[in-house]
DNA sequence: CCCCCCCC
């Protein structure tokens, strides 16, 4: 095969003069592992590359950790992402290099087996080494000369150029950035098979861009107090590594790690030109299409907020607090924001505010997407930014009336579809196995008083029914233990009816307590002494009407398929919503 | 070098 024509002949001269040529094809004529001071780094290569006409020996490439490809002699590669940049070498000489962020192996070296063409070496003199072509990207913004008296003969002692964050890369060592900390995590400990330690990270911005900086172990302690949110710092001598986009959506190809040589110095004359937060918002319709685990920035209106829910995790036995917020935006998409712990408790905004989230995680459960803040996320209510005002205006003008496509349908908030019991029974024939949610406006007809409460295991995380040994002890089969006491719990079976017919439904403690306005303990104790009063209490609830949100699922009992319906929430009916549903139904009937 | 972030 004649491969003489496959290289992008002459392209290196253009690239090394600042041009960006899409996907140049080059040949590897040599490679050498780079060694840098005190940083163990076997994956950085300095490459000798040829375009068939010219060759350069100043191409740098960080081999991705999972790369299977070997860049052996004579390989032919295609550059996917790259740029040329001026760096200062150890001998303080400026030189222009080609930095390759991503490449594709086209032909393995052994199949090519020779040098293509007769390339001549392009030397430094043939391409410019002034910073001008780089700085033009940041139009007179954060490239400033930082002059300072030499106080301690230290790093900032002589005249230095402040580098834009966007220009940082692993091949450029003598940089200083002037950046604002816009977000900082707390110190977190980890322990896994590879070891243990602690860390924190913070996000840094300047006018050119943003980057994450992480400090590990003793450096976490050293720098935690030195770096504070909203403050501006001069930072230098961190290690740059390719970004892991699974956990960081900052717009940068690299992230930084502090080293023992890292210098941090607060900039006391706070530079107002340095922005506060760089958002990169994704609209909710796009969020819905992304895979679980992705980190995104979103801005949306809180259409509704659930009650605080508290429960115990079955897998970890931990007590959890949760609140669900329905987020909507102009893409007519609704998505559930799940808040946990402190975030859930402190979120008390029922006035439909705008919220912005930086670095929130997309979660996926049975195909339904939700969003949740994670370590390193930044949640703001009514942020003072143009996007927030735009959204506010849209929602107040017409967003309120829009019907949203809720992509977190299987949560207790948002658009749970209306169905009558009869419709739900029919729907369950095809969809009952995986379960579904619906809502209906129904009347309580009958509560089974005798079995409304049961004696449960006193261990909070168990809840299993105990056996009364009738000697003052109660046995839990699940815990395989006997206890001197038990705890009453609700398991209420109720017959309710809507316009289509009646249905037996189950209520657990939270909802039963709401309807009966008594705790399971109170009812249980009353049952022991005064069954009549309990009967009366249940009579009072009879014929009361609620909007029932129900989870329906086909379950098998002794080889028999049975449709089980669990009430997940009861609330007073809003006739506005119910009427809108009825009108829609009537219009459907009229065709 | 973390990357867990909880529930159905």
C-alpha cells in the first residue's frame, strides 16, 4: 500500500505558527518518556512527529491511563485535540511546543515500518515564541504583569507573568495564576483497597477559565485554612493532570493537585475583574438525555417542594432525611432535585424561587433521572445572575401555565398521572410488574380497625412483626432475638372509592398518622383498653376525601398474582387541578 | 492518591 499520501503534508509549519488545522495526520518518528523534577510521571511522552515534509521534536502527550495503544516508532496518528503553546524550559528559555490532548492511532508502527517522506526539522526560529498568539484568546483580561518587591527572595520575588488558568498544562511548570476560590469542599477521609487518607478540593476561576485543585493528606491540612471561598490568591507549582470528566465538569483539560512545593498567597487587593462563578448551564431536557453519574450545572425554577421525609436506609441502617424539589425550565422539562440531610432540612422555599446548581450529579433509577448535589456542588437560591432573572421572568409570565414533561415521574412529586382505580387495574395488566404511580380523588369507605396496628421489633431499622411469647418477651424472627418490649406500627388496610369503583389500599405509618392524627403507639395502647374509642376515631375518618397518590405493583402471594396498592401520599384536593383533569377527560370523550 | 453522597 502506498502510504506516502496519507500524512497532512506541511501542516506542522502552520500549526507551529498558531493555526488550528482539524485532525492533522502525522507520523511518530521517536518518543521519549519525560522526567520532571520530583514528580513521578511515566505517562508523559515527548514525541518526534513528522508531517512528511517537516518534523518537530517538541510535541508533548500524556498517555491516558487506560490507553491500549503503544506509540511505537513509525506509527501514524491523527490529532483529535491539540494546541501549540509557549512554555518556559528549565533553562528559562521560551519555546513553542505542540501539546496533544487526544489522538487516535491510525496505523501501528510495525505495519508502516519506515519513515514516510523525507521530513526536515522545523526549528524554534521558524515559529514564534511570543505569548501574543495565546493571549489574544483572553483579550486583554487576566494576563497582567505582577510586580512586587523582593521581600524574602521567594517565588514571587521577581517580575512574573500571571498565566491565565485556561493556558495551564502539564508541560508548563513556571506559572503563577491569580484566581478566585469559588467553591471549597470540607476535608473528607477515605479508606479503600489502595489506602487511606484525607483530601479537600476547591474550584478556581479567573477571566480565562476555571480549574479544580485538590490537596491530599498532610497537604490537605496545610492548605485548607489558606484557601477560602470568594478570596483571590496567587497560586503556583501545582501538578497538572488530565481531568476526569466523570467527576468534574469544569471547562478545562486538566485538574491540579498540590505538591509540597505549591505556593499559595492571598491577593489582598481583591481584583473585581476576576469573576465569582463560571456556570456552564445545561437545560433540563438535555439533562434528561444524559447518563447517570454525569456532573452538570443547572438553573431552574422550583415548581414544588415535598415535605421533609425521614426514613432508615435498609442497606446501611442510617437515618436519612430527604426532600424532593420539582425543577422546571424553559425546555418544558421537569426534573426532581433530591436534597439530603442538612440540605433537605434547610431548604424551606415554597415561593417558587430560582435555584442554580454547580456540579450537581445526575442520578438514574429505573430509567428515571433525578439531580442531587454532591460533595463539591454549589447550590444557590435566587442567584444574582442574568440567567436567573431571565428564568424568573419566563416563569412568572407563562412558565407557570406550561405542562412539563417530568423525567422523574416515579417520585412522589410532579406529574403523577391521573387514573381512576378501574383504569389503574387495567393499566396494571401490562405495567404492573415493574410498578407505577398514579393519583385519584377518592373517599375512605372502610378501615379494618382490628388489624390497623401490629407489634413490631423495637429495633428501629427492623420493623418486623414480633411473636408475643406471652411471658413478657417478644421474639423477632428476623433479628433472631427476644426483646422485653415491642413497638406499635401502622399497617392500615383501607377500602377507598373513586368514581370508577372501590379498591383496598395499604397505608404505612407516615400516611396513617397523618389521616388519623394519632401515632401507632397511641392507637395500639387504646386498642388494649378501649376498642370502642378507636372505633369512633376510625368512624370520624370515614367518608373523608383526599387526593391519593398510590404506588401500584403486581405481587405474588402463594402463586397468586395480586395487585397491591400502597398509598404514598394523601393531601387535600385542589379543585383547580382536578377540574382541569376532568375537563381534559370530557374533551377527550367529545373527540 | 478521591470519585462515597444515601430511599424507592
